[in-house]
């Protein structure tokens, strides 16, 4: 099968396009013919070796965890699916190995959900990892109607979904973003503030009594402002900064969850969650997709298509 892969850690130049053996399909997995694969910051970070301390690596590595495609073969114990099913998934495995930037991927059923017919393949490929991260963060912090939520990195892939989901639950959202992304946040129903010096004062001007929930979706020290912007008894969560525990918060590492993914698909079809696909690249330009992702300025999802 055709695939993009890397034989060693490094920059985008280590990515190759070539032929690899077809994936073996374990008893609790299905073989998916890939139509599109989402690209996330974790992909280029994994390629650079940042995940080596926590995940075994089996070279050559096919990058990519997000997928939309069609089931073409079944494992021995996969009653959840049939050949021909259209699926989407966050295909994270226990090691860096066979990812989604290929013609085929063997996907454990615990990572997949049926793709709603009304959700296009590119949008479906851009939804799983970022959408699940946002959904699980909002659920974990108990965001509800009447809460004021501060979202750090509200215009990013995860932040955009978290903003929309929190607003759907009836919360007021204050979102940090660069000035050029403020209109995007307003379209999501959030009140934008510029990050950087003076952030505490800007947040306090909007929420003098402090916010109820802080979601740190970018790292980079943003969580350090928590004591100054969160009210007593508030909740804080980070996906990028372990120091959040010093403020009584928790760190979240997103998990594959078919039920959560089905709910996200439903919300996307209903228009509650908007999946903005900012850029698409053919499989042979996966390196360009990684480069664009690493620049960190894309408002929306980056997707690799597999003809």
C-alpha cells in the first residue's frame, strides 16, 4: 500500500512516500480504506521525538491518528462494524507505528464510530482528536449553564471546539486569541481577549468576580494566571501544562471513545459544532501539512486526502 512514513525522528524532511506492507488486522480491529486523515500538532511532535519517553516507537512510523474512511475487512471479533461502513476515528494505539496517512489503517474498534452521512469526509477527519479533547475537557470540568469559562487558545483546533461546546451548554466564554482571530471567536459566541501582558486585567474587566472554569489548551505558561482570574472554588484543566495541579486542577490526555465521538458527530451534523477545514493536502504533500501545522497560525483543521 502507499503510505507516508519516517524511519527516524526529525523534521518534515524525514517523511517519505513509498510502499509498505498491508497492515495486519487483529481480532478487535477493522481494516479501513482511508479517505482523509486529520493533521494535528501531536503528529509533528511525535515525528520530532517528543513522545519517545512515553510511547514505544516501531519504525518505519506512519504518522496520523485521525481518520475518515470505509471499512473493507473485519477482525475476528468486531460485531460493531460491517464491510462497507463509513467510519471516523481517533486511531491512537499503544505505540507509534501504523498511523492514518496511508491508503489503509488497521483500527481498533474502540477508536472508531460510524460517520454520519451528512458529515463530509474531510470534516470527519478533522474532528476526532481535537473534538474529543475539547469534549472531554468540557465534560471533565462540569461546564454548565451560568458558568463563565476562560479558554486559553480559543481559536485553535481544540479551543474552537471547546468554545462551541461550552456555549452549547449555556456557558459564557471568554477566549484568548491573537487580534486577527477575534472575529472568529465572536462567530463562536465567545468574548475575545488578547493574550500576553495585561491578560489578567483584561479578563478581570470582563469577569470582575473571577471565572468559574479555566481551560488551558495551549500551555506556554498560560495556566500560571489561574489564581488571579479564577474565583474561589473554580475548576481548572490543562492539556499541556502539568503545573495545573498546583492550582487544584487536572491534566487531561484525550482518550479514544466511540460514544463521545458519536455525540460529536451528531453535534456537527446539527450545526452545534462547526468543523472548519482550513487546508487540505494530497498524501504526497504530508510534509507540507506538518510544516503548516507546526507554524501554529492556522485557524481551522488541516487534512490530508488519500485518493
